[in-house]
C-alpha cells in the first residue's frame, strides 16, 4: 500500500512534467506525412527489386569508407590516451 502510494506520486509527477511540453497541432503531422509519402513509395518500389537489408548494409559500408580517416583518427586518439602507448 505504501509502495502503491509512492508509485502514484511518481506517476503524477511524471505526467505533470510531460504536461509541461507544448502540444503540436495535428496538421503539422499531416503535412509531414504528405512530404514523406513519396519517399516511402520509392522505398517500397525499390524493395521489390533489392532487399532493404542489402541497401542498408551498402549505405553503412559507404559511410564507413567515406569517413575512414576520421574514424581512424578517433581510434588513434583513444589509443594515445592509454598510458605507456605511443
């Protein structure tokens, strides 16, 4: 009973904090859906010919190759932070 009362207070507090955020009008979401609908149609059409997981893997590999120098610099920066490693 005590735990339920504490959890009810936590619930009321969380709902109060969420209530402080402004609400967005529904028309904004409809506008966004109208702009993204053609993109979804293109992705669905491409899915008929090529599996989406293959496309995702290819985009990931392209991203890694394109940013290889920055990734390597980040790895070397971390390695240099280890004492005794030059």
